[in-house]
C-alpha cells in the first residue's frame, strides 16, 4: 500500500478535517481528470470528489469515521498519477511548462514525419493505377514508415491516457483516439502484408496532430489558472517587519511570521498579515476585501487583512493568522476548487466517445462474425472488422472544438477580446444571467467631484480652493479627487504651508500660522471644534466637510463616476433576455445610486458583499452564470463563475483569473464578446452534429460491407474538410460584426 504523502502533517488531524484540496500530478487531459475523479469517488468513505484538470487539483470530502487515507491515495497512485500536497503556483507553472514543451516536441515530430507520410498518401489517392502498381506498394511502405514515429512516440500520451481511463471505467476521447490510431496502423500493416497499397497512415496522422494542438490549448488554460493564484499572492508583500522582545523591528519573510507576533506597518505600505491593530490610528484601502477605493478608518481593536494598504499613519498589528491561513491564502485555495469548468461541447464529445468505443468494438466483432459465417474467408472478415474500427476514428469530432475555438479566439483578439478557454467562451454564449461588480467595472473606479455645497457668503470655488490647499501633496483617493476638480479653477496655485494627515481628514496650516484649514468627515471637524449644519441627503455620495479658521465653509460631495457606455451595454443584454445583477462590496447607498443610474431595479442589487459572498451569489444563480469584475476582491467570483470577464484596467489578479479579458474598450465590448461567443458555439454545434452523424452512418455502412475501406478513408477526409470550411466562417463573420 502506498505511503501517505503528507508526512509532515498529523494524520489524525487530517482525517478529522473531512476535507482537503490536493494536487494531482501527471494528468494529461480532461479524461485523466475524469478517471481520477471516478477512482476517488468510488473509495469507501469518500462522500464527494471533484477533480479539475484546469486547476491540476482535486477537492475531496470524506466521512472521518470510515475513511482510509492510505487506501485513498493508493488508488490514485495505482492508476498512474501522483497525489501530493497542494503545490505553490511556481511549482505548478514549472510542471505545466515541462508538459507543454513535451507536447510541442511531440507535435513537431508529428508535423515533420506526418508531412512526408501525407505526401505519399495523396500520391496513392490521386492515381488509382499507381496505387495498384509495384511502385505504389513501395510508396505505401514508405508512407507507413514515415508515420511510425507519429503513431508511436507522438501518440504515446494518448495511448497511456486511454489505457488508464479504460482501467478506471470511464474511457473517453483519449481511448477512442488510441483505438482509432491502433486500428488504422493495424489495417495499414495488414494491407502491406497482403501486397496492397491501401494504407491509412494519413488518418492516424491527422488525428494525432490535431489532437496534440487541442492539448496545447488545455495546457494553456491550466497555465493561466496557476498564474491567477500566483497573481493573487503577489498582491501581498513577501516580507514583514516583526517587533522583537527588545522593541527592535527586523524584516523577515512573511512565511516566518507566527500567530501572536507584532508587526509594524508604515504609511503607504501594504499589510502582509491578518491581524488586529493594537497601536495607531489610520485609514486603510481595503480593496482586496470590498473592492472600494474609499478607505476605511482603523483604530486599536480594528481588524486588518493582508493585501490592504495603510494610507495615513504607522500601525502596530498583532498577527492572528499564520502564513497559509490568511484571508488571501484561503481565497487562493478556494479559487483552485472553483477552477476548471469543462466545456459542454467537450463533455458531449467525451460522452460520444464513451458510447462509440463499445459500439465500434461490438460492430467490428459482429462484422467479422457475419462476414466469416457468410463467406468463410477469415482474412476478408478481419479486413471488414478493421475497416469498422478505422471508420470509428473521431477525426472530425476531435477537430470540431479545438479548431473552432482557436479560429474564434484569433478573430476576437483582433478586436481586443481575449478568450482563454473553450469552457468560458461556451458559458458566455449560453449565459442566462450576468453579474456585474460596481467599482471599476460599471464605474471608473475613482472618486470625482459630483457637487459642492457652500455656506452663506462663500462661493463654491472658494470651498474647493481651500480644500485643495489642505489636500495638496497627499496620496489619498479623496485628495486626488479634490485636486483633479480644483485643477480647473482660475487660480489654484498652492499656498506655502504644512499639512498633517490623520485617519479621518487633513489639518493644514499656512507657513505664517495665520490660516488653518480642516478637511475631512463630520466627526473629524466636530472633534476640532467646528460647528456643522444638519447634513442633507447625500444620495450615495461621500461627503467631505471643509472649514477655515474654525468656521464651516461648505461640503464636497464625491462619487464614483459611472462609465458612459454602461447603461447602453446593459440595456442590450437585458433586451436579449439575460438577467442582470449588481454585486458589490460597497454599501447600500452608493450601490443603489449606481443601479438607479443604469436602469437596474434595487431588488437586483447585492451590497456589502465580501469576496466569499460574491462567489456564493455566483454559485447560486442560474447556470451558466457570468461575472464581470476588475478587482482583487473579484478574483474568487471570477473563478467561480462559468465565465469570468475582466474589464480594461482590471487588477493583475482579476486579469489572470478571468476566462475572458477585455483588453481594449469599455463595457460595450462585453456585448461584442457575447455575440461572438454565440456565433462560435453555433459553429461548434454544427461541426459536432455533422461529425457525430458521419461516424454513426459510416460505422453502419462499413459494418455491412457496403463501404470499402478506401471509400471510408475518403469520407473521413471529406468530413474533416467540412469541419475546417465551416469553421473558417468565424474568422470572416466575427471580424466584420465585431467592428464598431
């Protein structure tokens, strides 16, 4: 029995946990993931298992009373895969790169030798007299010899995966590919042994070459998922300044910080730990949690999370969660759980393959038996049986999805839309509900001046001018909004003075001490002795008070500007019958204000959502669900959605996580992407229906002997060409309709 691969963990604690995410090494394709999942689910004590090829991981839940962890891991290892603790993103990326290089090498061999083999096949197909001559036999022999490296070394991974999935009881596309390659090779060798030049090396070569291209697409999707988790980690500093017993601060790796340690965080720094503030008062940019650019005040006793930015003053934080257990770490693990939605078209192809394998084998046996009993010729009967297996080769089925996806992705990229995997494209095409983040997605993600309220005898320009004096030189979202608005004033030159930034506002004094200006929230000004009038309705705006020399001058109302194209884009989607929702970490007031501006009913608004809550809402919606976001706090929802879309200007983590990336343009590009995806899925379905119908028809005809092997080969080539020609429409139509 295999040893438990978690030697450094307490085995009893692991068993009691009843749940774990692990890395599965050695998976070659989606069929491998299905085989591992089937083996895990069949293990006694396991209540639920989900394996993701895209994430390279498996989520397992079990009954602690009945589980045998040694048996669980042994089952996976006996299948030929390695189960290991969850790997760091860099290790996963390194493994994927090794796999990709191996596939590229196999593809290069298949292309080089396949080219020469195909030349011989075309010569035999195009000249019937030459094919029956002695010279034609030698050409057929050379064709098979050139194909030998392709059907052996280049196709080795298909043969291995096909055998493993067959052992697991879930034979899929790989098993069917392996069967087709072996049958085509065997029939070719048989023909050569009988002195015939009717060989089928081209069938095997086409199958292996195009399917290797499809594997590269899947590996690219895996690489992108690993990069998403890594990008999330990069939002947090790798080091922290820990206070020693003597009060001296020493910079150490964040992974060495322990629960209970004290960590110093200066103004302008990102926080590296989850903990509680025990000293200092400041403001913190918590976009990693709520996605909002408006900072939150923190005082002793306030909780902070890794990735947040300390904006104003030094803080001392007591660590509450060790490295690996922080909020950002938990999001990364959850992302791996959510990654890897499989394309419905790919799943249909796998189901068709699982049905076709026993059907082809049964038909081949019946064909052999029927021909032998009828004519008594065992050689002719075996030839007919092998012809059935050759006809079962899923060339067109294998081409239908990867070829359409690659053509569509190239067309969309010319219009600034990046499709990263077929599953996301298909989910977008079939979307029933689209959920939007607010800040940075429907809005521009920066505060702007919406209105100014001035006291009696004070002009609006004066309120803005003195607010700009107090905020000059301060790196803060409110300061940037005030200074941007004041830039249009006739005379906005700064006056010499000293500004002090506090958690709730700024205190500015002129160089001669004759003038003092306070800018901040109502509590800050009241604490400094300023009498304020009763505040009116802010309608979701952020209200900033301004006072000079103890007298209230007025208020600045700030808001997050709504994207100009937002209302129009959402209207198009709503008219198409797609349900829309707003899911944001902001409070009810600003969220409802934006919803009203874009024509969204308040019952379709979810405000005050944490990243986990956003992901839960996405999971609870009608499938397939699409989420559009831009921030670090959206990464979990982007991963959990059937299709995650990041808009232009999104954070690194959001871009890395999304299955569709809007590289240029605004929200109207979401509509363009949706239309393009719908066209692509239509073409894929046409390809799949035709290719599957072809396989069923030709299988039936070859089993009766009505179609000779050479005719079946020509029909197979025609089927593949029809898929190619139908797919080329995506490049032309997509480019024309996507243009403005």
